[in-house]
C-alpha cells in the first residue's frame, strides 16, 4: 500500500518568506508526527496529532512554527518568516499503533 | 544526560560478521523501543521494535532489551555491505512522540 507522502521534496526559500510543507499519512493511521533533522543531527520532535485531540505542540521551536491537520488526514506545517537556522529536512511520520512510519521528507533550504 | 544515547561510531565490521549496536535510555518508564535504519539522504526506515525484556529475532536482526539496565541493542548477523547505514534507536519517553538517539554509523567492509 501507499506510504507516507510529503511535498515538496525540496524547497529553497529566501530568509523572511513563509513556507508550507505538506504531509499525507498512511490511510487509516490516526496519529501524525512532524520531526526535523538538521545536517548531521538527530531527529527533533516538533508536533504530534492524535485523532481529534488537541495536538501536542511541545516541540515547536518558536511561534513562527505552526501546523494543522485537516479531516484527520493531511497535515500542513507552516514556518513563517523563515530563518537560516530553519534549514533542515522536515520529516512526517504516521502510526496506527506504536510503530511510526516516515515519509521521504522535505529538504528546506533558507538562503 | 541525554534521554537516549548511542555511540556515534563509525562501527566498522567485515562482511559476514555480527554487528552489535547499543543504546541506553534514561526514562525507566519507557515501554516501547525501536530501531530505525537511515541511509544517507533518505528517511528513517523501521526495522525492529521490542516491548518486552529479552530477545526478538527477525531474519538477520535481533533486538535485545534489558529494562533493569536500561539498554536496548541490535545485532545484525551475517552483515552485508548493504547494511552500511546509520542506525537510530528510538524510545517513547513519556510523551507520545519518539525520542531518538543521535545514531550509530555502521560500515560493513567487503
């Protein structure tokens, strides 16, 4: 079956611009997660959605970051007024039980 | 102390040998443990998970969990050059999102 999909695969933007990253989880998966991985670094949790519950936003690094999940499926991560330190690979994962499956990621480069 | 610790490596083993990857975690309440493989430029791929003390085998992979000592390990038997990757240990540490170690880079020499 189809895995987690993300778009775009690559995004280059200028400092100060807003960007939107999209995640389409595996059908039937109720949980959706966003992580980011900076060059040579580990994965950093950003936000978690579970069904209709309020999202766990505890990992968002600043108020420039926000995310929503519409209809319990597709999620969009928005970064406003991007900064160079936002450059990273943004990874989305989904799960039905405990095992999380990752999408291919969006590589964001802020010039 | 980091919540999940791994030796960054690289761990170099000859083809056909057993590769042993280790991970320690700080939260005694953790119940679920995962190993992901990440090839360079790719996203993490789930290869093993373990919930109970002891060993869990899947093909060439064996995960070992010791909750009393707070460590989890991954053994790769008959290592192949295609196993060369970074192996990430991940644990649920109280909140419903995985906390990852920084990964161990494995190099399998032909």
